C-alpha cells in the first residue's frame, strides 16, 4: 500500500492522526493508529483507532454510533502524522460535544471557556 510506504510509525508502532470535519475544517479529535487501525480505516472508510488505554483496536464511535466516515487522508512532509477529513455523525467527543476541543483558554482572564453546546447526553449513551 503506497500510503504505508510513506509513513513512519513511532517506536510503539503508532502514528498520531488529527481528525478534521470535512465541512468546516474544525478539528474534532486527535487519535493514534497502528498499522492495523490504518488498514481497517482505509478498508472500511470508517475511522479505526488504537486505544492505548485499552491496548486494542476499535472503531471510533463503536459505543455511541457516532462514526466518522473517511473522505480524505493527508500525511505530513516527514510521514510521521496524519490528517483525516471525515463526515462526522453527531459528535466526536465522549463528553457530548461535537469536537473534543470545546474548551478555550483565555489568557487575559486566565480562565477556561466552553465554546460549544453539548449535542448529546453522554450518561444516556455510555451509562456513566
């Protein structure tokens, strides 16, 4: 596979992937992929990730149903990171926000601001 020949996975066999909304170019999340996750992503056209905390491959959105349909895959000049543009179903964040980057730091006030509205209740989906 041409893409794999151009990538450099780290010493743990992982590569970071920034997931971006194809419509508005907002960053949705950052995940890590091993070769198997990337191959499964390409094969199914749905983002698969390697969950370091669970030490396993998983479909992004497998619990919530909020899958990410792959539209484009980019890699950087050194081949050590990916940008994957997706059509996001509902939300990317397990806390109920469209993006995992819903908090903004305000340097002038030394405060944290919530920049998005919740689009779903995580307690109903994840049974927290």
